[in-house]
């Protein structure tokens, strides 16, 4: 199965604490990453620039709220199951997501490449990843390109966490709705993921994966924040035309040229896919500037596209 081990993600590795069973387990299997990760955790403890204190505290508050909301991602399913056609269910849930601010929605039976095989964060570290089903509704909210253009600053980072908060609310509402219908459902949100969001979004017809590893959309470029709900409720697949933004990305290297860490490859796409982003180098740049970098987002010419 072409699935992902969440323990390998940079955010999972940054949670590991020296001397714990999780730390010892991971670096016994990946000793080549230990020195670099230990150094990265030391840098993470250093204070960033002192500018914009109010906005930074607001960012911390938003992430704290998201952490408190994570237990709501799953819940009890109603005893009586509502019988509903896959098309009717997909249409209703997409409209509901849009009513809460989603600018793009799509549904699909998600493939293996969308899922984590092993959990890597918090108390679920090392556990086999089990999902509520394989049907997904994936959605996006637009981030303000004027705010993102300020990257890498707390102003841009605040817009990112704003997006995290909005997709979390949408996902929690959709998952709760599906459970009230008598079907299982779980919400993917910051810090608690069932699916690899850009890949799931591609399956659901929202766009394609760009050079920067982010989802590219025809209407908003990569300037979106993604969320998803996975369920055993059958959903009709959203059909869309091929993403035109992918062609633009193939001939453009602005994100790669702008990346101070050299984390984005300038090589042409091979078989329709770009080389993977160097996540370790990317995260090291975040630590260097003391906040999200976001230059790949801000420099992408598609970020300022106006929806048709």
C-alpha cells in the first residue's frame, strides 16, 4: 500500500523528547536523522523576533484553541442510520461547507496514497492508523493574498492560522452532521490528520500538486488552506476538468528561486510530478525567521488569481 508513516513528518519528529520510548524507537530506526533533529529542536526553543507581540500572542491563542478542539474531530454515531443517495449526500455536504466559507469543495473515494499508515503525533504515536471509512469530502478556504504577501512575518503567519481555524470549524460541522445521519465520520484538522491533505484534494478534484508541494487551484493558485472529513458514508465523486494551473507551474520556477533554503527543486516535472520538497530544509528556514516562511506562497503568480 502506498501510504505514509506520520512519524516521518517534521512536525511529528519535533514532538519527540529525548529519553522517551518514542524518541528511542524513532532514532533506533532512523539514526541518520538524530543529530539534525536534535539541533532543530534546540532552535525551536529559541525566541523569534520581538516585533508584533500582539499578533504573535493571537497566533498562540488560535493554536491553543485548535488543540482544545481536536477531541471533537471524532464522536459518537447516531443509532439510527439515515438512508441517503451518494449524490444527495455529496451535494448537501458541499453546500454546507460553502455556507461556512469554503470556496472549493469536492468528494471522492480516496485512494491509499491519501492516508497515513502509522500515527506519529501525541498519544497515538506508533499506532496503526485507522479511519472511519474511505470516502472523503475535501474543501478549501481562501487565504488573503495581501496578508500572505507579507511573508515571512507574523502578519502572514496569522493569516495561515486563520485558515487553519476556518477549515477546522467547517470540518467539525460536516463530521458532526454525518454522525447525526448515523454514519461514522472524522475531521482532519491541524495536529490531527487522517489524510495527507494535498493528495486527498487532488483525488477530490480541487487541483493538482505544484512544484512547492502545495495544492494548486485554477481559481486561487496555492493561496488556500485545506480541510477534510473521512467517512463510511458513500459519496458520489466530484468530476472536474484537468487543472490548468499545473501547466503554468511546469514552466515557472518562482517559488524555487525565492526559497532561501533551496528546499524546492528547479528540475522539470517527471511523469507529471515534481521532485519532493526537502521538508527538513524548509522547516529549518521557519526556525531561522522565527515564524512560518511562506515565500513559496507569496511569490507564486497564481496566488493573486481572482476566481472566475
